[in-house]
């Protein structure tokens, strides 16, 4: 069984080589056959150049000129994957890469459709501030109310999917930035992929009190996540955009459509 691991990267020129090697080395210690797909989200610095310096038979490096967002980068990588199981993990090494194998074991044990890395799992080992925990809890309640998702942590950048889930879900998705996680989970559940479980992660969040205060109250990313989340709810519950009957209205990437239709993202 092949596992595809997608690594979205943006402005990581100083750490991307180490990031790739850490993920690669951690997977070599597991029982899983894997491919590592790095997607550099925009040629805004030397991240792509540095990433290409890391060589490996099962390492693939992709990049494109314009920055579109983390969600777009993940979807771009997924469309180029070959694995029976497809994972993604954020670059930057806030998240311990050994967590990928932890999620894979949970997927096999629970016969899951999706496994989500969670900072709120009882066995998780995380270092992040109290105010961040409060924000995360508020967002969990919002997600539970809007979508019925009981996943307590939807935003940690570590998730694993069965290929059949992605084949059904990816063509319907619109979000290109940080609310991508919510959209893919909500749509998957809506389409009947209800075996969604959480697994523990180890997270060492790098922040400063000043930067975090700015992030929480003033950063446009927070506002964008909130509005994108409400937009997903509107499309899902009111507009019914994600339903099979709305296929003519789906606005999806032509390259992704081609790859699915030609079997490059087959049912595995």
C-alpha cells in the first residue's frame, strides 16, 4: 500500500530542506511505502530552489508562480499523488513528522475514511498558549453547530484520507486558503464519509506574545477563515452546491478534472 504525503510550503527557504529530510527520514523508519510531494505555493522567495536540492527517488517537488493559498497547494499535490492513502503535513516543523505514521496506524485500526491530527486528543503533546486554546475551542463549537462535525481540532496541519474520499470530494471544493480543512471535512461527511477520527499529535508552536495578539484580533487571515467557514455552510446547507445534482455549477480546476478523468486519481 502506497502512502502519498503532501507538504505545502510558503516562504520556507530557510527550513524547507531540513523539513523535507525530517519527514523523509521519519517515514523511512516506518513500515509504509511512500512518496513525498512538496508543493511550493508561489515563487516569492527561494523556497522552490532550496527544495529542489533535496534528492530522492520518491521525492517530487512542484511549484508555480503565483501564491494561491495553502488549500490550493494541498489540492494541487493531491491531484498529482498516486497513493492508496493520501496525507498532508504542514512545512515548518511545528508538527512532529512522526505523527504521520501515528495517523496511518489509526486509519488502519479504525478502518477510517479520514484521520485528523488533533491537539485536543488526550494523548497529544502540545505547547501552545492559553489564548490560542480558547480560540480553538470557540471555533470547534462553531464547526459543531454549523456542520455537525465532532472533530475537536480541525485546523492542525496534519490529516490522512483514503483515496476514494478525495476522488469524490476534491472536484467540489472552492476554498484555496486556510478554511480548506473545514470544507474538505464538511463535504466528505455530507457525502457519506462519516468514519472520521482524531489521533494525537505533538506540536511545538513557535510564536511571540506580540505577534499572536496581532494575529488573533487584527490579522485578516482570522477574518478570512471565519467568512470562508460561513460561505461553506451557505453552499452546503442552503445553496446545495456540493450535491451531485449541482455538478454543472462546480467551479473546479481544469487540470484536476483532467487528472481525475484520465485515471491519475483513480479509486485506488
